[in-house]
């Protein structure tokens, strides 16, 4: 029965047929060995070479085949920079994208580039984002897919306009003059960023990028705008919006930054009840009650139209112990307010929310103005008094109350954030956030309505560009009704894969919060909203005929024509006729431009293939959850009922090594140009170190960069170069086309290395497919450190250096080394393209001019997974572990090893590594790295007294568990009696001045 099982294994091994073509593989194997498998064995690719053989007599040294390669161990400083640029030139980096687009392949991979803003120099945030994308693109291209990646720039908007105007230092410019200066500024920023992206090795056709100021792009954007307007998603309305006095323009939610340290002058003020609610009026002693309100924005009080209460809350009339004043507030807020006022508050009556209905208050600062008590669900009990001052012109929730109860929405604040004439002569022209607030508080004091003032530190919205606070004020603007898109967008988002998972929740929450999106801006540098207004009625004229005509003009001439052309060209007779509008003389063109988030949010329509218009992936920073990810989703769902992306990758921000945000004012900015070229106490690291830093980082958290991280990356690449140099050096003189050994004829350890290489390649492929370059690096380093350096390299050095040059054993080993070199090189190529191409130039078997990136992905073969192979090598490694553990810290080469296994499956497996009973040159002896191995069925009885004995078991698991056997073994270790060979340094010679039989034969042939 045992022989049958052994036979089954033998037949399985024999079925490993010749590979039909060269195969290459790489990836982190789940290592089958214990951590101690190499205990006591010298590792390290390069360190052992000269010391092992350099002291042999000259005649022997000449016969030892030491590694030879011109591949440099280290490149630093200017040599490194020159070499990277030389590689880019020699290996056709600039033409690679165009080359792969011309290939005829079945599958495409589309990564849509979120456009960086064209308003400054490239920074490490750009590097993190662009390199992350490039790693995935290069991987997809290598594996045979046609990559669709068109870089773009977001070119419009306030920051560029302000910088352009700031440089001019003048005012009173026409829109066209402003636009010209802004375009020039954006062009300069784009040129600098593009050059940096190319230097980082980012693969693209840099002559064919997209720009949001390009006429064709603007026309595609207007097509999206038109479709959304036709479907009723875009409308004009007069309602409160975020307004930036510092920029004099409306802002969308995505253009806000919330300052958690903002300080407001919060006040408690009284609104005397002049008409009591019926229930309150029926009780005695409650004639002089005042409603107590709390607000952090005193400047909004002149615009008050109501006081709101929570319908399901309980309210109390309380008497102040210090002055007998009667105040109405929420019952659950009484204790907090009493503590704040420093007096006792005695309850003299309680009422439910609905019992407050019908109450009317007197406005504290405006004589004869009356305001009602109204129910509202937005009232909370977290702070204040449970009664909310309501100014519909200056609050989103307040506006909802006004819509429900038909209240006036009167704006008293102008575009500069100052009170208008409507606020009264005392307030007119005062800045609402500063002098206006002072004056309102002063007026409350004068009329006796101010109960308490306190400083309140809270989160407040700021203009993300000017860093100044915004106000909420009503304005006639254009909006997208996102409330009507929300449900479909949420449903669509459920089908999108989001990394990390938590980002999907953030996106859904963002959709819930945004009920409308203000898309009009009062600036010049942007895409004009294609609307005309009737001179007398102010009614907008905009329909599919007018917008389509404007889109055609923009495509031909660019959007400057909105200001350049006469209105008769913008609104010709045939368009007026189709629109059923009056004469052109009745209309004026609009002056607003579109929000830049609408600009970039329509990029899918301008850049992606029309057949699908869905990208495989969008990859951006977490700030785009409320920005580009959302604007792209809303526009795509509105037009096509689908998301523009199949997957989203949301990465963190780059921060300093202390975890701080980088800031020019703090002087802690890490400049990617300095990282590459050196400066500011940093050496020249080159582009590949920057790319390794990106790949190695946990991109889903904040990504730290600084000398520690960069030095670590450089050291990792240096160790990798060491391994690659060892591989290249030992492939000197090897021709893969004519000298490759068929896998059936290889040593078992060589076959096993191919098996590990195949596992490694599969794991690397999976990691890249998951946008997990960090896992690629971990798998690579484990493979190199554990499976190559500490294990395989240490075992094969003797065969590589000392066997005859053309022997089967040495060529078998070189065949594997060539496969490993090819696999490792391809595995690092998406991350380190410069190093990969440099290695490829030195590697054997390539035609001149051939480049790695034009030759495909790792070609691991299924033939490399040979049934039974793992049991053979792993069984021997279990025995090797026992052997090495018995001689801790000693040189394995100085011992003879006897392995005793009872007849059975394990014995048969070990016999495949050593057919004869005892040997100094068998595969088993090589794997054990010992002087001699004796394989026997039982330990001899006449062992010397200094013999070290050890026992162990190995679990054999074959045929998916059909063959399963726990096999015991025993070993005996004794110091060898053989002498050290002066050529190979193995203890296999008869005497110290004599060569071992193998070396004797080689030296004889050499002479």
C-alpha cells in the first residue's frame, strides 16, 4: 500500500511537463518554512562572495565563477538624477502611453483624472495622488490592458482670478482683461505642474490633456447643463446662500472651510409677548412675559421675522429671583440658564409646545414690528433657550419656516457684507460681522432687551480661498435641486465599490445634507451661465435652443465670445423664433459664471468614452468626498441615471512626520522638487524614492513625509538593488534562449523556487488589483528576505560559484535566477519604473532597444505548481530545521548529518533528493548545507559519543488530504572528519592541501 502511495507521488512529479514558453513570476509566498529554517546559516546576497572565495590561491580563484555585472550597487547625487533622466529618454517614457493606446487589446482600464487646480506649484499632495494613479495604470498596461488616462486641469475660479488681479494691482478691468490675465496665470501653473508630473515618471500623453477652459470642454459642459435644465434640475430662485463678502460671490458647500476656533459674540435677548397664547392668557399673573432667545449672530436680529419653538417640547414661564422678570424658555434649559444668569428661576407656569401657538412678540429694536411664535422641527435643546430667533434672509432653516408660513424674506446686507439702507440709518454701511454686531448689541442694551452676552467658540464657515468668514444672505441665484436627485444618487452609489468602506458613509451623509447646490458665481473667470434676461421683467430666457447655440459658439471660439460677440450673434433670429421670444433688443446677457465644481463635475462628459462614460476608477483625496466625487455623481445621475465611476479610491492627505498639516507660514512644507533634486538639508533622492514613499504608505490615513520616511525608502531601494545586482551578477554569460534548463531536469530546490515565485506573482497581481501597493512592497520584501536571501541564495552559492560553468546543476540554478530576476523586476516596475528599466537593460536575453514596459507582466507558469514538490522540499526543510537547531551558531558545513526515517512515504520523498545512502554532493546535502548526508532507515548503533541526536515529525498532506501521514524522523550530527577544500571551502577534501573530488576534476579540465 505504501509503495502505491509513493508511486502516486512519483507519477504526479513526472507529469510536470516541459513549459511551452518562458515563464516568469513574482509575489510574496505564504512561506511554508518555519522562521528558524535558516538558523545559523549565512545570508545576504553580496556579503559572502569575496570572503568565501577571494583568498583561494590564484589558480583556484580563476576557476571560481564569481558574480560579474556592470549594474551599479549604488547611485547617488547627480549620477542618480542623470541616470533617471537617461532611462526616461532611452526607454521611451514619453511615448509609452501613445504606444499602448495603439495596441489591439480586448480590455480597457479607464482611470479618470480628477483635475488639480491650476493655481500654484506642484506639492507632495500632487505627488501622492499622481504617483498612486500611475502605479495602477502601469500595472494595468503591463498586464495587457489598454489604459485610458487623460490628465486634466481645473482652470477657472476665484483663486486664479484673485492671483491674476493681485499681480496686476489694478481695478476697473473689463471681464475680458481679467480673463486674459487669469488664463496666463493658469497656463504658467499648468506648465510647472506638468513638468513635475513627467519628472515623477507619470505615464500619459502630455500633449493631449484636458483643460476646463478649452472650448470643446466648455461645450460638453454646457450640454450637461442643458440636459439638466431641460429635466428641471436647474432653476433660478431668491433664497439664502453662503455669501463671501471677501470674494463678493456666492459659494457652494464644497467651497467652505469650517473654522472650529471661530469666536462669536453670543447674546441672550428678550422679545416681549404683546399677544399671549390663549392658554397662557387664561392664567393669572402672566401679563408681562418676555420670550428669551439666544443667538451667536446678533447682526441678524434686525431681520427677525419670528421666534420658533419645538412642537413636542415643554416650556416654562419662570420668575427671576433677582428682578422678578418673567421669562419664557424651554423647561429643560431652565437650570443651565439660571446658572448662566447667576440667579434662581422659579417656575410659575408650564406649557406644551402647541400651547404657545398664537403668541405674538414685539421686536426689541424695531418699533411697531410684531413677530409670531411658530413651530419648527429644527429647534434643538443642545444650547440656548429652546426658542430660536428666526431671520429667513440669513438662515437655511429659517428660510424653510418662511416658506411654510409665508413670511417676508427681506435682505438687509449687501455684497460687501454691510448693512443696507433697509436696516435703518443707525446700521447702514456697517460691516455686519464687526461694527454692525457692536451696534446691534448696543441697541439691545439701550432698549433693555439684552439679558446676557458671552463669547462662544464654535465651528463657523469660512471662504476656503480667502480664509475669511462668510455670511448667509438671500440672493437671486441659479441652483441645482439636489433633493430630487438624492435618492437616485444614493441608490447608484450602492453599486460603486468605495475604498475605504468608511468613505461611502461619508458620501451618503454628504448627499443627505445637501438639499440644493448654488451653481452661479459673480465673477468673470469661468464658464458663463448661458442665460439672457428680459430688460423690463427680468425673466430669464434659457432653453435647449439658446444653450445649444451658445455651446456651438464656445466649441468654435471659446467662452470669451460671450463678451466678445454682439448679442445678435449670441441670440440670432432663428434661435429667438424657436424660443418664441421677442426681439433681441429686449434682452441682455447674464453676467454670472458657473461654479467650478460644476466645471470639473462635468468632466466625465468631456473626457470619458461616450460608449460608456463610466471610468473604472476615480482616485482622489478625502476632500473630494464633498467636492469632485459628489459633483460628478450628481451631474452623471441627472443626465444618465448612473454613476460616472465603477469604483472610488479615497486617500488621505500628506502631512509632516509630526502629523502636522504642511503650511508655508510654518515653513514645514516638503517640496517634491527638493525631494528629487536635493536641497534644504535633504540629499537628492530621485523620483523612484518619492514613488516608493507613495507605494509604501497607508494611503487611507494621513500620509507622513520627511527625512525619516524618505531615508527609509532610499534604504529599502538600496537593499533591493543589492538583490538585483546579485541576480544579474550570477547570470553573467547565461543565454536564456539557448541555455535554459527544462523544469523536469532541474534540482528540486530550483523547481521549488519556481513554485514560490508563482505564488509570489499571484499575490503581487492581486495586491496591485486592489490598489494596495503597500502590500506589494511587503510581499516583495518578505520574498526577497526570507525566500531568496536567507534560503535559496545561501543554498545555491556553492553550485553557482564552484560547479562547472555549463553543468546541468549550474544552468538549472541560472534558469531559476533568470526567472526570479524577471519576475522581481516586473513586480517592482509599476512602483519603480526607472530602476526596473535600468535592470532590464542589464538583464540577459533581450533584444537591443527592447524595454520592460513594452514586454508585458510577470509570466508565471501553472507548470511551476508541481504535485508533491512542496512535500519533498518542505519535508527536507523540516529536517534541516532540526539539524540547524542542534548546532546553534555553528557552521553547518563542518558537520556530517545522518537522517534516519522508517520505510514509508517520507523516506521515499527524501530518496528523490539523494538516491545513494551517503553523499557529499546530493541535492539533500546541498539543501542541508552540510559536509555529508547519510540517509538510512535507522540510526547506527555505533554513533560516536559526541553525536548530537534530535527527533521530529513531518506531516505529509497530498492529493488534497487523501494522502495524509505523520512521519517521524531522527537525526544524528557529528563533526566531519573531512578537510576543507581550498577551492570551494566545503569540508569534502581528504586533507587540507588537497582539492575535493569535484574541484579536482574542474581544475584538471581547466588546465
